[in-house]
């Protein structure tokens, strides 16, 4: 788990706080299935805006589609 450039090893049962506007990501280094659960402190899923680093380290933004559903669920 990396939050604003600081990488920390996490395992099943861990809780991670990600501050607003913090660049973050997770990589599954094991063989088990990674299950990732987000909780957002906003009124609706449509209020979430993600930012991704560009190739030159610039941040780009995109809005999440609030009507998206996970296939098969």
C-alpha cells in the first residue's frame, strides 16, 4: 500500500486511512485474492473524484461513474 509516496506492507484485516487528495495505490504481492474495501466520507458515490499521476508526475482527474456496478453482482 502506497500513500503519498510512503509504501507500507499490509495484510488481511489491516485498516488504512487515506487522507483526502492523497495519491494512493495497492499491489497484490502474494498469490491469494486481494479484496479491497473502500469507505468514503461523502454524501454520494458521485461526489468522489480520483486523481492519477501522469507520465510526467502531473495529476489528472476523472470522475467515477456512480451508476457502475460490478459485473456478476
